[in-house]
C-alpha cells in the first residue's frame, strides 16, 4: 500500500473536521441515561440514608407524576387541569427529563390560556440550557394570546419572561427595551 504525505494530510484534515463537528454539535447528541441523574453521594455516613434518598426522590417523582396525570384527567375546569399538568411537569423534570417536562408545560398552556404558572415553569426549565428554544416558545405563546381581556395577564407574563431572557441570556438589549415598553402598555 502506497502511503504518501498527501494522503496523510487529507486523513488528518478529515479527523480534525470530524472532531470539530462532534464538538460543535455536542449539546444535541443523545447522552447516556447516567448523565441525566444526580450524582450519588459516597463515603462513610452518607452511604446509607443519603444513597436511599437519591433513589427515593426518583420514586417520589414518579408517584407525583402518576397522581398529577390522573388529576389532570379528572379535572373539571381548565385551571385545575393546567395546575395538574404543571405539577406533572415539575415531577417529570426530576424523574424523566427536560423533554417530558416541556411537553407537560405546553399542554398546560393549551389547557388554560390564562394560567401564568405554566409560562413561569417552562421559563425556569429552559432558560439556562436552551434559551433559543425558550424564545421560540414564548413568542408562539404571545402570538396565540389575546393581549386584552382574560388572557392579558398571561400575555404580560410571557412578555416579561422574554424581556428577562433578552436582558440576560440572549443579550439583545434593544429587544428587551422594546418589549419592556409593551409590558408597560399591557399592565
């Protein structure tokens, strides 16, 4: 086999390019399940009760999730259904992960358009790790809400969340100022 220096240069460039692609798209790569769980405490006195507490938190989250789903099915008013779905989202964030929790928050927003807790919850969930996705969700929420009447408080809540997002994570000061004026008109 004839290995020339040109082939080695091409091979090295391909390896560098593959490493760059892996580094660039690392947030979207699926992570092993063990990376999503909190670390287990170790050492001495922590092994017994604290080790069981970590497993107990996951069990408690699944119990809360099951109860919240059941109460959402049995809810008679949109507000009760949305509140149950928000509880399910908080439990899913602990037990199942971000994607399941996001789905519950979105269902809560659909269940009751006037409910601000779902907007606050999804903002807390996505703010640090996925601010661009949060921006899209909040703009869609604003586009579906009437800015007057019963849904005005939810529209104000979504606009305030966008202002905070633009000021901190996304650093678009002009958009934050413009939305702050909008929030002032809504309130």
